[in-house]
């Protein structure tokens, strides 16, 4: 084999074998989000038994009766609430906005308040911070 033929074979091999060998990027699934008014919520969801480990009913989709996982954004009487559910139980961030512009941010773990609960006034100034651990108030600022 001549040097020129070897170089052509080498370059061709690199190009042929390198194509398609890149790691495929796996898409991170975006969270499921349901948005609606109170009336739509009542038609789309129910609270069902069995109760969760803390005695609270599980949020299920009306049609399938499957526990809901995702973000639920509910607009009721001018108050907008965003809650995160996992398997029908509050788990993650929750935000409740009032008509006057003030809001509350909280976190839940397995249906219980866990972490900071922060109250803001209409201008975004922090009014109060409360710290929870497994549903029990630990400290308040």
C-alpha cells in the first residue's frame, strides 16, 4: 500500500467511524404543568383515598384516577396558586399570590412544609421568614 493510499484510508476511517459516535444528549423532561380556573380544576381533579402517610387525601386526575405529578397553577378569585405535586402529594415549591400583590413562597416534602416559608409584601420586600422541618415550625424571623 502506498503512503498516499494509506493516508486516504486513514482519513476515511476516522470520518466513517467517528460519525454517530457522539454521546446522545438526553433531553431532560420538562415538568408537567396544569393551568386553569377553579371550576376547571374541580372538573379535572379529585382528592382520593387512600390517604397519604400523613392522613391527607391524594390528588388524582378525574378521568384516569391516577395520582397527579407536576405543577398545578390555579387561578381562583384573583389569587394565583402554584403547587408542585409528586404522586398526588405536595412535594416541592408552592407559591400563593394575593390580589394585593403580596405573596408567599413555601416548600413541601412528602405533603409537609419543609424548608423556608417566606412572606413578601406587594413591593417584593420580605415581611417574614419561617423555617419548617417535616411540618413543624423550627424558627421564625
